[in-house]
C-alpha cells in the first residue's frame, strides 16, 4: 500500500467521524437560531435595549483601550 493510499484511507475514516458530528452541530445551530428569532419576535424592545447597551459598553471599552 502506498503512502497516498494510506493517507486516502485515513482521510475517509476521518470524514466518517467528522461528518455526523458536523450534522449534529448543524442541527443545534439551527435550533438556536430558531429560538433566538422567536425570542426576538416576542420581545423586540428588550432585544433592542440590550443591543444598545452592548454597543455602549463595547464603545466604552474601545475608547478606554485607545
């Protein structure tokens, strides 16, 4: 067996291990996105105020670091 064939076999094995994990991660991210969108639709003002507060804090941190 050549080095190329061994590497190909290892990459296929790795792909078989990583593929299902990536699919699981994709499902979790889709669920989190759906939950976040639902939360924002239900509480738009709270989310807006939170975003403004976060922007203010980041601005203060950036200004203090300069």
